[in-house]
């Protein structure tokens, strides 16, 4: 998997562009500044945007090429981000360290998505938020007619609303919505797409 992403990112261009995902951007703009974790952050577009807004940003990803590009972008905008090479299975932070965890197109295999996402929840403060955007299972329709629509071709890596409710069971779901949108994120996500957006709050220590 690392080589797949290193190969994709080795092109000079930013595959998903240098602007943040719009749903993430809107969340960041509306919420009080705090400490943010961005797992699977790739080339750094979301991390650099949040850092520009004054957030303290930690990110991780398995891809060295992704990290290199993220650091380059942060330098271009003269902001600091902390970006580790790490995987969901082993990354460690301090308990209750983050105000927000942003899962933006952090697609994982069927056997890992529950365990890897839930592994991050102890790092979130009580009262903190998970903000999520990923492709829904309906994205397969758009992938068939547009090869740049984006998203894994393995339907098990795509999401349904029911699955997200189950994965994040125990969090207070504030928004959970499947919608069609037009993506214009670099060359990787372009055109009509079916996404699921979620905002959920951790309201208990027992996670
Ligand atoms: C579609 S890209 C999304 C990048 C970024 N979140 C964005 O929206 O621009 C998916 C990213 O997930 C990362 N990834 C995949 N499996 C991972 C794992 N087990 N641990 C950490 N990162 C992973 C890949 O390296 C890749 O950068």
C-alpha cells in the first residue's frame, strides 16, 4: 500500500490539489481553534489550511512522498505542521490530546476500517469532534462513467451511513449525510461524486 501511494505522489503535481476539502474547511472555519489530528493526510492540503487558520496540527500517513510534499507545502505557506510517518495500527498520541480528528478520504480495507478508526478515539478529548468525509458505496456509479471521479475501486472500502453509525458507535452523531456533490480536488477527485459527511462528538470517557 505504501508503494502505491508513494508512486502516486511521486508526480510533481499535488494529486488532490493544494486547497482543503470543502466540508473540512467549513468545519475548521466554524469551530474554535484547537489541536487537530489528521490521519492519512497524504500531501498535506488539509493540514496546511488548518495551520494557516491557527490550529495546532498533527498528521500521519504511511507515505514518505506524501509527507515530503506536505512539508514543502507548509514551508511555502510559512506554517508549521507535525507530520509523522506512521500507520493507523501503531500510531500513538497522548490520551485526550486532540480537540478534533479529521478523517478526510481516509479509506481503509474492510477488515481494518472499524478497528483502525476506533483506535484513534482515546486520543480525542471528551467534547471533541470527529469530522469525516469519504466516498459512499454509490460512488461506483460515477467511477464507471468518469475515471477521475476518485475513490477505491474495492466497494468494501467505500462507506454506507449504517456502517459509519456502527464504526462510531458511542459518539454523539451531529450530522451523518450521504449526498451528491461536484468535486474539484486536483486531478484525483473530479466531477460528480457520492460522499458521506459526518460530524460526531465524543461525549464520554469510555471510548
Ligand atoms: C485518498 S488519500 C487521502 C489523502 C488526504 N487525506 C487528502 O484528503 O488529501 C489516502 C491516504 O491514506 C493513506 N493511508 C492508507 N492506508 C494507511 C494506513 N494504514 N495508515 C496511514 N495512512 C494510510 C495513504 O498513504 C494516502 O495518503
